[in-house]
């Protein structure tokens, strides 16, 4: 699930899409389906255009759908009363699980709305067939700060975090907005995003400029036209905040054993009604929480890993 839009709302999602496609087309993961989060906003800012470009560049087609339009009304809401045009995301989750012989991992880089609704419709199937649920959302330590993905749908966040599924919790921040004070958040910053883009293929450069600067109708024509060098260079010298891309390597057991940069630790938690999380070692509710082993290397190494994904065969 991704809150990918065009024109972009959060440019991080563009990098995420390129990174996860890099793993997919190199046969290191198998993407079953992509759900475009926040369905009502997708009607206005169509993230499908960005996916269309990536599929055109890579020659790899992945089925997509738009997700539920509205935030859940309570933690038990299954979203079934929302308009039909927004139902395909939840159905895709349940259908892919039902049809798979193996457990299926679910990666959430937006709200948890469709996953929560799928759980409320068929919790037994979710427990039987859902693998690791990667939750890129939340705040690790500051109870006075509510992270954006949680704010999108607090009930959905609470539902999933309380579900007892195999939750891999990757807080976006640790200590408030733009903080990673104690190393329990995925957030890192690149001071000049030139380092991400300058050595990409021309098609990937076009993908980046379309995703982050262009607002035109024909996304495929944009790829087939000459590179808009001024648009690309307008991104140079600017910061880029990142949260997810390099960690997608973990989906294929990359660096899963013996990684000296980060890992996951099982912790006990309590999830409050407003989405705040408190730590409690004696709580029966357990999740696996991201933590950084080496803060001194985290920014540079995560940047290098992201660059390696973007520069691979596309």
C-alpha cells in the first residue's frame, strides 16, 4: 500500500516505487499487487500515472487498484459501506491471501486503512495467510506528536497494531517531526538529492522528473521525449527526506542475518485509542520494532543502499 500521487504529495513515495520495482524485476521479490491509498485523493491526483511509467520502463506489469476513500469510523469498521469504486484494494488483499499457497508479506507506506478493513472482514484468513506486516508509520517516543500516516486513519493504525499479526513496526520518527533521536525510526536525510539521480539512466531520470516536477497528461509520451535537463537540475542542491527505500532489501532476506546497521527487536506494547503507543515488557501484545545498531553510519549507508537499488537494471 502506498500513498503515491501525481502531482506528488510526498516525493519519498517515488523513490520507494523505483526501489521496490528494482527488486521485483531482478526476481528478488514478487510484487502481487499495489494499492494506491486514500482513494478519493487518487481520483484527483492519480498515482497510477507514476506506476504506468515504471511499468513502461521496466516492461513489468503489476496489477493495481485504488483503496478506500474515507478513514474508518471505528476500529471494527470493514469499509464495506464505502462506494464500490474504492473496494478493489481490500478485495485484492483478501484474494491474494486466499489464492496463495504461502504466506504473503504486506508493506504499508501510507495509512493502514485497507489492511485494517481486510482484517475486519476476514481475521481468520489474515492470521492464516498474512506474513510479515511492515508498518512504516508512527512515532517511537514522543506522545505529543502524531505522525502523518497515523493521522490519516487512526482507527486503522490501532486495528492493525492491536491485531496480533506478525507486525514489523518501523516508526517514521523518534522524538518528533524530523527527529531520529534514539535510533528507533527509519527516517534519514540526504542533503543534496543530486547524489541519488545524477548517475541514473535517462529513462530513470525522466521518471524522477515526471514524478517530482511535471504535471502533464501523457506520462508515456514524457518517457519517450528527450530528457528535460532543466527540470532534473531543478532538484539538485535540495534535501530529500527518506524513510523506506533501502529497507525494502529486507523483504528478500537481504542483510536479514548479521546486518551491522539495523535490525528488529521484539517488544511489548499497548496501543491507545488515539494511536499513541506505550512500551510495556509484560504486555501480551508483541511487535518487532526497528532499531538502528550504528547511528554513525546510518545516513550514509542507507543513502548508498538506496542509490544501489535505483542504479540497478531498470
